[in-house]
């Protein structure tokens, strides 16, 4: 069941990414969102790849995967990295939606253009 939730989260974040991508030319927030999601996916994939080759965590079995981290092939590393980063992104979105006081607000990755 957890694996289905991970796939659903990846699909959700991919749809959000493509929606933002369609507005990238006109919306500064969309540019920031696209760049932020690309950074999250790259970071998640990189960390899973490092983990798959690090002896200290090579035997760790990820929830819902049933296979030790050190036994993942390249495609699995990419998929698990994308899913992990998407789950983290969805968690950040949920936190921002619940936090009505903006106490966890973060500046955008790309700052707004100064107005002339």
C-alpha cells in the first residue's frame, strides 16, 4: 500500500511540475517552483544513489520496496529517488498549507524581479 502512495505522490508532483512548466514564461512563481522541484528530484536521486553504494546503509530495506538499498539497479535508484523527493515535496506543500501563520514560510528559490 505504501508503494502505491509513493507512486501517487510522484504522479501528483509530476503533474504540478508540468502545470508550472506551462506557465514558466509568464509567472516568476512557476519558474521558482519548477527549479525547486528539479532540485528536489536531483537531490533525492543523488542521495539514493549514494546510499545504494554506501556500505553503512546498503542493507537497509526501504518501506514498501522489499529490496535492500544496495541491491537497487540504476532504474530503481532513479525511481526511488524521484519518489522520495516527491514525498518530501508533498510534505512541504502540506506543511505550508496547514501553517496559516506562515511561520515555516521560505523565500522562493528565485527572487522576484525588481520593479523599475
